[in-house]
C-alpha cells in the first residue's frame, strides 16, 4: 500500500485534534480495566482501545468501574467515577 506522507500527516493532525477535550468528550464514558490508585495510573478501555487512566481525585477506582472521560494528556486519559 502506497500512502503519500502528506495524507498520513493530515490524518495524524486530525486525530490529535479530535482527541483533545471537546463538548462531545464530556459525555464520553470508559471502563477501568486495571485499578487506578492516587499514585499510580491504571488502564481503561475507551473507544475500543486500552489507555492509561488517571483520576485527579484522591480515590481508588477498581477494575470494572465505569468512568467519565474528562481530558487527555499524551497517552493518558483523566477520568472520574460515574458515581461521583
């Protein structure tokens, strides 16, 4: 497959832009796959992909907990439990 590099760069730019906080992300949810603790990121499943997940609140978020996606920094999503 021969894809011009400018197409890949355009796609990457679009993906990075879309992944940043937007009104549509505020209602997005994910599920914790590996427990999140106050000092250690866990893993979440979001948009059919596994990501690092951090909670800004000083709580433990166990595996299996549904969470609200707040924002992204690099390859880590900041989340909060839906029950909060």
